[in-house]
């Protein structure tokens, strides 16, 4: 149940409420996952491509399906995401992020929680 007393619509909701992390007695953040899906959808009038990414505490990995471009940023050294390191990052860094992005994009309902 949410704080407003409304019930979630069964297994149709992706993800889960952030409510347990708020308030005077929050759950420990370690009980939650450490990454999340970021999506950008456009209508063609904006002139911006659709893109999808995974955000961790220290990194962002993004893919642009229409152009096949990819970006990777290490936020500690580039907090404003000015210089993608995708071309020089090792596959041992990029492959797990790409796999996680695929998993997050394809999960539905309870699998996203």
C-alpha cells in the first residue's frame, strides 16, 4: 500500500515504490538494487534520438538504437558527462553494463522489483 492508501494495480506495475526508503525509519538502502534504467523517448519533432541507459552510483552506459552509438561515462572524473570513454573502456567494464541494460529494458512487472 502506498502512503495515499491506493493499491498498486497488481502485476502490471514495473519497479517498486520508493516509499519504504523515505520517512523517519527507512529501510537500509543496501536492500535495494544499485542501478536503474534511464530512458529517453522522443517524438520526431524534437530532433533528438531515443536512447536507453543504465545508471549506477559511479557510471552511466547508454545506447542509441537508431544510430548504434554507445556512450560510457565514469562520473567520478566526468560528472557532467562531457567525454564518453566508450571507445577506450575495457570490455570487462562495458559488457556487464550492456547486459544489465538489456535485462532492465526487457523486465516486466514483478521481475523489475
